[in-house]
């Protein structure tokens, strides 16, 4: 399984979005419910402003499956990350689901409770 490389603006946008109240609430819920959360970052072409959309999912495999849907296409202006709670991440590793960790938050209790993962490259349609 290959993982997507993110756009140069995506890392900074993610770091800026993580401490916002809405994203923190979504991550806290993800941790409390031992689930995963897809973060969609959408950057406007004109102003460069980034909007974050959250999609809660049951686990890492559910996130991968959801991201294979036609309406979840990455582009130069749209990127995806997965936030996985520690138990969800452990279960994915036990199940043999490949993961690629990306940015780790430091100095926060949440750093040991959830991690941010890269998204796999979308599989091409089979005829």
C-alpha cells in the first residue's frame, strides 16, 4: 500500500487547525469513543484560507474504505488526514492494516492518546 504525499501547505494548515476548538472537540470524541476521524482540509485558491471538515469513522480500515469513495478525491487544494485513537491504531496494527504516521503533537496528553496518519493512495477503479 502506498501513502499519499501531502501538499506543501497541508502540514502548516494541519498544525494550525489542531488546536482549534472544533478540531480538538472532534479529536477528544474520537479518543473517548475509541474511533478514528478523517480530517479534510480544503484550501481556497484565491485567499489560501483552509477549512477543516471532519468525518467520524469506526476505525482505520473504515477510514480507508470511506476515502476510496468517489466524493473523497484529493487534489492540489484538498488533502486528507486520519486521526486514530490509540486503541483504534493498536487494533489496526493487530489486524495487519498498514499505517503511516505523520505529524506527532508534542507536549500534550493527547499525543499518547491519538496519532495522525497519512492516507493511502486511492486505488484505481477495476472494470
